[in-house]
C-alpha cells in the first residue's frame, strides 16, 4: 500500500478530478469529432473511468480527515 503524506494527498485531490474530466471528455466528446459512429461502449468506459477516479478522490479525502 502506498503511503502518502498530507501534502501529497492534497495535490492528488486537486489533480485527479481534472484527469477524470479529461478522460470522460476524450471518450465522450472525442467521438463527436470523429467520423465514426458514436459508440455507447466507449461512452460507458469513459463514464466508468470518471466514476472510478472521483471515487478515488473521495477516498483520499476520507483518509485525510
């Protein structure tokens, strides 16, 4: 298990939601810019990626308190 100090957790709590938003944006809105047909499978992968990262952020916040 990786042990993080309070400062490291604070940085992750700031940056992980940004990464989640970039991931869902790429997998949702990137499809609209593509010439291929919209794929609900990739859209759900993007949503799952976003949920997992946001849940991880909440877990980091819970450890800090």
